[in-house]
């Protein structure tokens, strides 16, 4: 796909954390954007409506409230001219919640993805699909960076398994129909509008309120925390780089940070100390993530530019402002 404005792009899950930031960027480029989101109650739907409030008044933006598992919702989203690209971010998210309802995770993340793929192919199989995958597909690793060619046959949770399945469905569609697909494996995304169940947001609130903060393990686990605007840059580049095949690409900062150091950074930014309560390692958690981003650099010119501390400061600024106008729970 050429790098041009006024593209028509569908973003599933476009009212969520990453999705709403992506829509901001696409609209700023001059693209026409359709968002398909079901505003489920995994967390307060009012937060998602706040995410997209600025979009609703823009002529180039269309919101479809619906579920990608429902044919009527897909038909409505795909009305009119074909899309230049579909960015598929809609999913049931979270490792630990997937342990309690794996059937729902498979229904949304696997069946929903297959239904979306079928609709794209039926409408125009030349449409580029950018699939939002996850570093969780890599399973239990230690020490080395994660390469796109590594085996992903031992996921540690139903959520991770659903993302492995999504990538496999994408490959099957490419192989059988020629659908161009880019699968992006996101590494621990954080920043303004982050979901309240994710670690940095949750930890920030607990520290700020003086409440106990549960640490699973001994605090030495590592995550490759990646600022949301860097992720959005990678997604944008995945939409526009010259391509017609199937690729899997890591998007991370490639600088793993120890959990205890992450907490210390939050403490400094908030000017408060955490009340730590140590717990056994949780089932499904990965002890370590570390993205090799050589492929992203080569194919996309991807270059994450936001340090963890800079990103935390941006998040805290947003958190303070959001607290002042928080919607009712």
C-alpha cells in the first residue's frame, strides 16, 4: 500500500486503549476511519466513550457499535467502498481473566477473527489485514530476546493460545486467498488511556491511594514495556509499507525492565512509596519478555523513541487529569 492520505481504514476495537490512539493518528493524517467496537463491560465502557469523544464530531470518522462475531455488525461496518486496510485490535484481553472464562476468549478472539477474515475476503481480498497479536504467544522464556521465528507452541494461558490461533488463521487465509496480512506482536504497551486492569495503571492507582500493591513473585520478573505512541507508529508503518504477503513482526522497546525498577519509577513519579505485598507467581504469567525488533527496523523503519521514564511521566500526567473527570463506575 502506498503512503497516502484519505485512505479508508477499519479499526476493530477502535475505542480501546491502543485503538483510540491509532484512530487519533489516522484522522490526523487525513484518513477516513471506521471503528467497530462493542463497548463491552470488561472495564467501564464510559472510559472507552471518553477515548473517542473527540472523534465523533469529525466527518471522516464513523462509529459502528457492534460485535465482530455478528454478521449484521460486520455488514454494516463494510458498507460502501472497500477498505484499504483493516487493523484488527478487538479482543478479549488479559492473561489472568482468560483463565476463568476460556470459552469466551476463544469465541471472541478466534471465532470473531475468522468471521472478520471471511468478510474481508468476500469484500476485497486485496485489503491489507493488520492483526494485533501479543508477546504472550512466546510462552516461558528467559535470557534471550524473542525472535519472530521462535516456536510458539507452548502458550501459558487461554489468552495467549487465542492469539496463536489468530495468527494461524491469518496465515491460512493468506495461503488460500492471497490476503495480505501483517501480524504484530505487541510487547507490554503502556501510556495514557491504558486499561485500568493493566499493571502500570493498577499499580499507579494503588500507590497513589496508599493501598497494598500485590507483587507476584520476588519482583525480578522483566517486561519489555513499550510506549503506546511507539506502538501506534509501528501500526501505521505496517499499514503503508510496500507488501503483499504474510509477515509476523515484533513491536517492542527491546529494553526489558525489572518489575521492582518499574515500581520504583512509579514511586518517583508519584512522590509516594508503594506498600508491597509479595504473592506466589500467578499461573499464566510470563516471567520475562524481550522483543527483538531487528525485523521491525528493517521492514518498517520502526524506531521506538520514548524511554520508560518519559512514558511513565506522560501516563502520570494523563492519570492526574483523568482522576479529575472520572466517569461513574
